[in-house]
């Protein structure tokens, strides 16, 4: 199996920036808002699997302490502005409601790109990408990078219902084969990601599996990948406070390369972890 390795970058290229970003557009698509922002320097440093930590503010003064984290979904040029970033935001609370209510021209403080990205395979192997809900966001730029390297990409896109499927149409352009799963059966197969994993892993012959989803699904993917002899990488969402490693508030239990169990920080040691290294039962307290 070709073991994925992280691309070498210079220290300057790895250093996150603190910038004042400008909102260019906010579009509602299904259950999510897609925000396009000019965030100088962040697109150039971005690699799939990295995120930004956003200060939410305005009238929500009490929410300013903890930044809110968001995957970078896309980096794309917009005429007259150069490279922009796109975030996909589900409004679930005070900070995300503030963010999704912003108008074009609004300014937002953010730090990024943060975290360790997905490692890419050295050879053009078959890859399976499994995404659920908004968490699928980092898989789309990953699919692009993998295709550039000649990898055959198969995608599983899942959500509670049609409104919670992220970019299902784009998924069909990004991959050789796409399996859609919804909990209510409104599109694709009815059920959970776990129900289709064996079949998709067999059909795709994937040697590397990437997953970005709620913890229970990540666990199921890590277990299924291992059973099929595939290498898995999982993008773990642990609520983050500082996003820079200082507060130690986003502990993830793992087994290190030395075989010793320890706690690491999701924000700087992750958020992408090898699926077989995370101690899932301890992290989420349940079997898939
Ligand atoms: C690395 C990373 C990447 C993320 N990427 C995205 C993204 O691309 N799009 C997106 O919409 N959200 C993303 N999230 C989750 C997002 O950060 C939270 O939903 C957000 O912080 C909630 O802020 P709020 O003020 O709106 O909600 P709050 O009022 O703080 O909380 C509202 C509800 O959301 C829950 N919640 C808060 N943080 C999280 C979390 N991290 N995971 C699960 N539940 C949480 C709370 O327990 C509460 O029930 C990401 C989180 C991490 C750690």
C-alpha cells in the first residue's frame, strides 16, 4: 500500500495568519450558507483539511471569547479580488447565526489556515472519500488534489436529508463514482454511511480512505477501512477554543507511533488523524 505522506512546506508557508477578511457573498444552499471571503494570504497557505478560526462579534459580545472553527471548502479566484476562500456554515447557535447574517462588505477577523491537512498518497492509488453534512466541506478540494495526482476518486456524500447533502451535484464532477446516502431516503440510499461502506470499499478497491463527518461515522469508516486493509485519515471535529494549541481544550485520545496511548490537541496535532490511531471508544464512548 502507498502510505500517504504530508507534503513538505517551508515554515513561512505553514505559519497561519491573523487577517481581517471581507465578505464577498453569502448564499443559502439547502440547509447551509456558503460564504465567500477575501482573506489575504490564507488561500496561498491552504491545503485540504485545514480550517479557519473566526471571531464572532457584532452585538454578540459574550461570544467573542471563543472563536468558531470552519473548514475551508474551496479556494477560488474571483475577478478583481484574486484568490478567495469559501466556508460552508450551518447556523446552529449564536456565532453561526451572526456569521450567516452578514452582508457583503462586512469585515470578519480570522486566523488561518490552521491544523494539519490530509496527507496525500505518493502514488496514483484508488481513494475513497466519505463526507457527511457540512463536514464534507474539506473533501472537495482534496478530491481535486487527488485527481491532479492521477488517483481514482470515489465519493460517498451523506446527510440527514436532501437539504443537508453538501454539493451533491459538484460531487458528481469531482469523482469517478458517487454514492449518496440520506437518513430519510429523500435522495440516494436510505440509511447511514456505515450501511454502504463494505460495498463501496470493495467496489472502489480503495487503498486510502479519507473521511470528514461526525465522530460516529468517522469511527465506522476507520473500522471498515482497517477491515479492508486500507489506510484511513479522519478529520476530527472537537470543539476548539483557541485553535492554536495554547488552551489544550481539544484533547483527542490516540495511540502514538511508539504504541503509547496519549492525549493530543485536535487543533495543532490534527484535526486530521490516522483512523487507526484514534481511540474512538474513549473519544465518543460508543461502538459504530
Ligand atoms: C475543525 C472544525 C471545523 C469545523 N467546520 C465547520 C464547518 O465547516 N461548518 C460548520 O457549520 N461548522 C463547523 N464546525 C463546527 C462549528 O465550529 C460550530 O458549529 C460552531 O462553533 C458553533 O458556534 P455557535 O456559536 O453557532 O454555536 P454555540 O452557541 O456555541 O453552540 C450551538 C450548539 O452547537 C454545538 N457545537 C458547538 N461547537 C461544536 C462543534 N465543534 N461540533 C459540534 N457541535 C458543536 C454546541 O454544543 C451547541 O449545542 C467545525 C468545528 C471544528 C472543530
